[in-house]
């Protein structure tokens, strides 16, 4: 899956080692490029929480992680 602006890409590939989901963010003016690799045993609740967090606007008090 890919976000409409193509800044975030989510993929599942059980055949790569260690296998699982990859979430990749493209660099933009304020943020650098990043990637997350979640293994096959990662629960869907964790994947959903991460992707939900990426789709919601940041609050004014959100930490810059």
C-alpha cells in the first residue's frame, strides 16, 4: 500500500529474511528518510496502531521523535 502523496509505503513479504512488513517513509523538507521492519510475529494491532499514527495529523504538543 502507498499513501496518496507517495511519502509512505507499506509492504508485506513473507519470503525475505526475517520476513514480515516493511513501512518506509520518504524524506521531505523537515524529516529524513526512515524504515520500520516488523517481523511475521508482530500483531496486527501494533501494525494498525503504527499506520494509524502515520495518517493522523500531529498535535502541537507531539514530541519530535
